[in-house]
C-alpha cells in the first residue's frame, strides 16, 4: 500500500482521476481539475493562465509527489492511476465528483479546451493555441481580456503572500499587470509551496514576470522576535525607518527597476502591509521620490 496522502486535496486529486477513468492526458487532467473547482463547488486548487490555459503548479507538484509514493505513473503526456485511492471523500463529495465526471465525460482534448476558453477567457490570455481552439468571436473576448489587464501608468505595488496560494498570489500580480517582483525579505525561504526564492525565480518568468531579490532591504530574523503587540511592531518599524537612508543603493535600484519595468511589486510575507516592513520602504519612496504606491 502506498504512503497515505498527507493533504485532503491530494486525496481529492486521486478520487477525481479514478472517477475520470483512471488515465488522462496531463492537459485534460489539469482542465478537468480546473472545472471541478469552478463548476462543482470544490476549492482545493487555484489556477493561473499558462501556455495552454488554466494551470495549477500546486497540483503538478502534488502529482509528482503522489507518483513518488506509488499512487500514480506520470509520463511526459499522461497520468495513470496505479492504486485504488483510500476512502478519502465523504458521501456528499463522492456524489458531487460522480455528477461532475458524468457531466464532462465527453469533454476531452480540443472540446474541453474550447469549453474553458469560451467561458473563462482570462485563463486563455497566455495560451499559445487560443486562436486555434476557439472561434473568432471567442478569441476576440480573449484579446479584450488581455487588453483590459494592461496597465498604463507607472506603479509600485506592495503585496504579502500570507493566506494566499501560489496561484492566487500570481493572479493578483497578473491582474495588476505587475512585470517585476522585488522580494524584500532578508531570507526568502518559505515552507509554503511557491514562495521560496528558488521557485519564484524559476516559475515567475514563465508567467511573464521578472524576479529580483533585494536582501539589503530585509529585516533580519533576530530583530523580528517578540512581536506580540502593535507597540512591538511600531518600535521595530521606527528603528527600521532610521536605517533606510543607509540603503541608498538598494532604494535607487528600486527606482531604476520601476523606470525600466513600469509596474513592479515589493513582496514579503504579511498580508497587512501595516505589519510588514515593506510599507516603510514604500512610504519612504512615496515621500522622498514621489513614487506612486498601491497596496494589494
């Protein structure tokens, strides 16, 4: 018996594959998984617009992990279930999966792509094959969606990934036409999928977003201990603000990058920028350099 899946979403993934016949092309699996989240009220995975439409990097990571445990066999183009999934979904979810897979059992290949591209044009905006898959009217909607996403003013955003999936985070960047992500963490590591420097620097360029790490603007972990109350954060940020003039080189770099890319974002962990040092950086640049700032 393979090692038991650690997360419920992984068990759902196995159940969906089983009910879909046990073998699917990798493209069909991603698309069916997407529809199961959009049209069958499941909420285990988020998706980004990618080379062939909606795609979940988290799901692909889970597929690779489940394959290493013996549940799946993954080839360059297909996924094959090797073992019967454990009893992992309740009766309500089981019925919902059955209803969903019955509804879409005839949707594979181009038919499945067409269905998604027509109904969810945002997810076709980075597709290499959208023009080949949908009719002219539907393709015009995809182009209109892409045009709507384009920003026309220089902006420096700030964003934290707390509470977000990697895909949900990236969608915020894409929907605001962010072209460069500036990581201002001192140590850009995370136990959460997608948010360590290695993965960000590898995946973001595939989605049209550049990545740069600016460690000089980070706060060392030892300075972030004992942050239990608003006053603790206030003292930390007061001390940090006093150091900013010493980081002229890094601040000038941010100005240069904004001029080059026009729409960039500063990122760290905290969801609320008021509890993150990135707001100190953005406040300084807004006041001293008249840079337009928006917090996501």
